[in-house]
């Protein structure tokens, strides 16, 4: 026997319920499929009989980077929206947000033609903008820490050190992220040329993003003189 529509997990029956977390798994799968991702952004389509279907997701036209995915409403479920949005930051760094908002009351402002979906639209838009504003693209070359010090020898020669500029790469990080810095000392052989690497500084922004700077000598350092070797023997 073929199940009736109301018996299927379609949302028409109060016995077929899901959670926002379950729906977000579905949202990620939709956006990962190129054909489905394109389909859910279609504003309108004409059927063979001439009937025109219009996408009720008004945020496709109101929110930059909006990807859809599905509106829904019943008296029991309230206004619902399964959604995704993508924002591109500097130099092509981008972030995608997936979400599901359920059981929302009516609200006229977002879409006067469909107030039953209004609060779902407003809530989803607020959530997406909050997520996007939490992250920022950081130029790692601008994170150069302050380094002071010198390299000295037993016979009294010394040179100051400088921080070699880091790579000009961009990383997408959460605003307020702390740069954790560690230093590794090296033991270069003499003679030491100007610009020789004498240490490395590593800065970690998170588990996936780090940058390393070379600490280099400002001047050359030669070996000990003959007389110093004789007198120190």
C-alpha cells in the first residue's frame, strides 16, 4: 500500500517532526550538490501548461550572497525557513552559513504578501549577518610582532636583529582572535652574514592558520681574532 501524503515525513502531519540540526545537515547536502544549489536560487519558473511558479524566498533579492533554500509554513509548525548564504571577503576568502529557523510568528514587514513567513525571513537574515560580522579577513603581513634583541659572541662582537616581513596572505578569522606567539632560537655558524636567520617567530591564530617570521641579523659577525684565540686558550 502506498503511504498517504500526510503519513510521509513532509511536515503535513504533526507526527512527522524534525529538528533544526537535522535540517542543517540537509541544507549542507543541498548546497554541496551543484544542480540542487542552482535550483533553489531560481526566482520563478514556467510549467509546460503555462503556470508560473514563484519562489517565496524574498531574501534571494534582498540579501547579498543568499543561496535559498526552502520556505515552509503550517498552522502547527509556524513560519519555517531552511537557508544558506555565502559572503566573500577580501582576496576571495569566503564563508558559507547554513541554518534552519522554525516555528516563527507572522510578521508583515519582510514580505507583506506572505506575512506567515515574515519572522522566519527576519530571523534568518539577522542570524546570517551576525555570523558574517563575527569574522574578518586579516592580512597576515600586517601582524608583524615587535622583536628586539641582539646576537653577541664571547669575544664581544654583536649585531642587532630585525624581523623579516611575513607573507602577504589573507586568513579568515573570528574577530577578537588572539595571536599566540612562540619563538625558536637557531644556532647559525660563524661567520654570520647580514640578513642571516638567527631565530623564527611563529604566530598561531587558530588550529588551521599560522604564520612564521624569520628573525635576521642586522650586520655581519666574523669569527674570533687570532689573539683572542691565543689569550682564551
